[in-house]
């Protein structure tokens, strides 16, 4: 009996030690102005307003040709305006209001039979100005005799008052030209190419007309031999006005922490929460507000509720108690809209406050000493990554002997450089026509064997990207000025790295550290070097392969000496602008894609364009971002969240990652070796210094750069 009583007393004492003391009342706050939310969160078709707020994007594109425009192997894809040959384009506007208006035309040196004779001044831009009229108001677009700077598109401003609601008639002529070689060779968008570019061909050709008698009579497309080909002129309007709708979403708000920099937080229970958002909402504009609740910090996890509306207008507030919330994480979204293109709502700020019960103590015997644990830089863009189990990956590795190519490399960069070297030696830059190959590496390799050549820069770099994908290294194609290159995510350096398979072993490094450079870093070197004190003027400045000053070398070095011609500097010399297709899943989804990319002036409109203070948005496109994380998101990295509970000898970890084709996590505790782990892990601490490393592993075995936490643990009584 006494023995049993003694056991009961001991058990009760142990139970009392584990029971929580009376809950401590704590609070958190998260406050950001809209500019910071824009930088840290997510957005679509928005921009900063220059005063700490966020407005709708202020440039609007009107076009109906982009899906099918470009070099076509099906027949005619250009039409020359010269002498009595004139062009007419009809573009419809629901609302003609704009602060400024620009006519955008696409030209090309290619015709139905290839090059149109000898190269003309401006590579397709006529010997004489292009005359144009908007609803009967006349002006002209000057030719530009700078052959080395051919971009394939030209734009010119005209008074926005010339526009009207409904159909707007644009006529193009060059009466001084005495031959097609002196005229303007306009790009056409064939109806039978629309579907491959993601468009609907049903109405293609209904808004383009041609005259062969100086404008006395006009015929609706078709074009070409026998006048059987339906097509649209690649003629567009770029208007300085606000787009109709855009959205802003906050980063994930951790209610337990708010905006505090607490590296480790005790387990808490939210009693009530308040979210308040403020905005300027002029007449004719609107803002709708939504919020959602989540179980974990990843905004792309399945543990999130649907967005639900909670207000509209200049301000909105939502308050939730424990029963209505019951979650640790919150995210809100604002949808901005306008019916007046000259006005935009402006988001100003947001604040989240939370009152909580904290039943577990802040253990004073656990101290964080070091952390390599950055937050993940998520993209606003819905990137599409190729799935890991594509049979073409194994087929390529076997067909090309790639396992032998990368054998013996000790780092990801070493393997990627080996693949780069292999592609540059697989074939040399040549014509990808006829039968322009797909964007996947297998189609390009097959084209080498079938046609005796794989293609030019786009094929070389898509092949490199495809070979990298076969080993789990995410890669994608990026367009520069007159060039297309590869960027591959490198886990050793935890960044995107520029590589160009057009040159032997070519990538660029920082001159001092020899750190490989991303294209954003190269672009910034370019603008700082050539345009140190002003933005680029796309219609006047030479931007392609500008010569460098031999007495003022740029602050980078090449990894090879393959391109030694003055001013060539591939990568750097082409980095005035950057845009890309936001996917690499060319096996899963071959279309939509640009038509015969690189054979014309990139008129497709599915690209995401980079812009910044020195790089104004390109007027021929409609999708833009100035947020580095949108085009250069963090991949395969892990952010570790640490919490404490009753025990003072352990930390409860949760792992957050953005890893395409994620397989699992691995942990390495105190250098004991890597072991597989789930997304939650209990870290049992030993007295003294404790170190944990965590990394993500994808389904093809590529291992992300480890995150690292170092804590000291003092072996003190429970609860201290």
C-alpha cells in the first residue's frame, strides 16, 4: 500500500511539472506600408506610385495579333508597305481616354522567300519615313539607319485626342519608296498560327486591310499568293493609362510573431485578431478586400482556406475571435479596379494585431547564436515547372551519354559547366529551319540528327536547359536584346546563374569574388556602365552590343575567352532588357509558345518583362514586373520555423520550401550525417552548442543549399 501511494505521489508531482502555469497574455503587431507589402508579398498588374503607395499599372496595350505573329513556315508572314501598297488596321477601344498614345509596328528583314534582297537600312525599316494616319489625323514614323541595333519594333507618339470610342482606323504608307526594298516590311500574324501561340483564330484577319492602288480601294485580308491567307498586321497601340484591374496580396502574416524578429517563439493561442487596410479610392475606382487563414507558412500549401471578402472602399477592417480564426497564419488580398483609365485607387498601408495566450515559457536556457535561415523569396507568377518523371530525361541521359559527361564532378556548378561544355561541342550555331524544332531538348537533339544542325542561340540554350532539367537542376530560357540564353538555378550559390551555350564554357563572374552572376546582376552592370545617369530611350539609344571603353573595363570577367571581339561581350552586351516565358514544361505542354522565336522581333505577348528606373517598360508587350523575386524566385531553399513548448530541452521545427518536384527534407544534427525528415521535426538539444542543417531534396536527387541554426542549451531545471 505504501509503495503504491509513493508511486502515486511521484506521478502526481511529475504531472504537476508538465501542467502549464497560468497563461501569459501577449500581443503581436504587423504593420507595413503598401510599398513594403508590394516588395515582400505578391502582385499582378500593379506598380508603386512613388509615394509609398501601390496603384494599378499605368501602361495599357491594345492588340489582336500577338498569338500568331512571327516567322512562319506555312507561307507569307510579311507585307511590304511601299509606293501604292498601303496597310490599314482597325483596333477597337471601349474607352479612348489616355494621357499619351503610341503607335507600335513590327518589322522584319525576312519575307516569304527569306531575306528580301540585300540588308536594308534598319533591317526592315524603310529608306523613307513611314506615314501613318489615326482616324484621319496624319503623322510619320522616322526610319533609323542603325543596322547594328535592329530590334524589329518601332513606336512613335501621337496625340491621344485622335482616338475615339469604338473602331479606330490606322493607315500606313510609304509613298516615296520606289521598291519593296525601300519600303517597310511589316510582320503579319497568320490565322493558322494562332492556336500554337495560345490564341483563337476565329476572328483573325477581320481587322486588317490592304490597298494596292494608293488607298482608293481596300480588301480585307487574306494575303499572299492567290490572296488565300487570313492574317492580321502586327500593329498595336500602347496607351499611357491605368489598366482596368490588378491585385495585391500580403506576404503570409505569422500571428504568433507579427513583424517581430523573434527567431524562436513559444507556442501561442490567438484569442482575437484585427486586420485593417487603408487606401485612396477616387471616383470611378474601387478596391475589394479578401483574407484567408492558413495552417503553415507556405502560401502554396494545401492548408489554406479560400479567400473570403471582408470589405471594400477606402478602408476595411475584419476582427476574428479564437473560434472564427483558429489558425496561426493569415494572408489578405486587395483587388484594385477602375472604370476611369486616368484614375487609379492607391493602397496605402495595412496593420494586423493579435492578442494571444502563451502558456509555455520563453526558455531562457535556449539561446540562438547563429542563423543562415533567410525568408523565401516567392514569385507572384504562377511558374510551370517540368515534372520530374518525364521519360525523356532518362532517354536523353542515355542517348547523349550525359552521366559520363557529369561523372566525377563534386559540385552542382561543376556538373552544370560540364553540360554547358557538352552543348557547345554538340553542334555549332546554325539555321533551325526548315521544321523549326520544339523548345524541349529532345526535339532539338532529334533535329541535329534529322536536319544536320540543331539551330541557333535559342536551340543551344534550350538544349542546355533541358540537359540540366534531366538532373533536377531547374533552368529556363531568357530573352536579351537580339539573343536568347539560359539561366539555371544553382544550389551551391543559392541563386540563378547565367550561362550561354553559344560560346565555349561561357558564363560571367564578379571580377573580385569570381562569384557567377545572374542576368539581373549583369543587367544592372550594363545599365550602370552605359546609362549611369539616365534611363534608356528605346527608340534612340544604341542598346545592342555597345562597344566598351578599353580604358574602363566592366567589373566582371568571362569564364572563357571565346568572344574576344570588341563589344561582343555576350550576356553583358545584350543585357539592356530581359524578358522570358514563365515556364519550362515543354514536354508536358509544347504550346503555347512564340512562333519560330528568334526569326522575328519577339512579337508574342506571353513574356514577363523586367523594368526598373533605367529600363522603361517595352511598349510592344503587356506583362511587367520590377520585383526581382518574380523572375528570380528562390528555389530549393528551406526556411526553418522554431517554437518551444513545455520542455526546455527541445525545439519544434517546421520546414518551409519552394522546391519544384519536392521529394523530402534532410537534416544533419551536430554533423552526425544527413537523414531524411518530414516537414516537421523535433530537435532534441544536448547541453552546450547544438547545430542543425536542413535541406530540401527534389525527386531527381538535386539537393538544395542547407539552412543552418546554431543554439546554446544550458542544462537547467524544467521550465527555466
